[in-house]
C-alpha cells in the first residue's frame, strides 16, 4: 500500500495512548468535542496524524 496519511483518534482523557502515538511520530491536529459515545457518555477525542513524508523507519 502506498499510504500518504494515517489518522488516530484518542480519547482526550487517555494520557497513556496520547504518549504512545506521539512517541510513534504522530502530531496532534485538533480535538473533536463529544466525538465519541462510550457507555452512554459523550467524550472528547483528539485527532493525530502521521504523513508519509514524516515517517521515520
């Protein structure tokens, strides 16, 4: 596959997952307010992306 962009959405309160995607080289692009519903509650979500040109193998 010749992918140019990967996206990851992480719950705003999940600090461990945020650290993980940042360590992998993803950059935060923004937040999606009440972007996910979990157990009857709406939660804010952070959007991260990694571009092909930024990828380090």
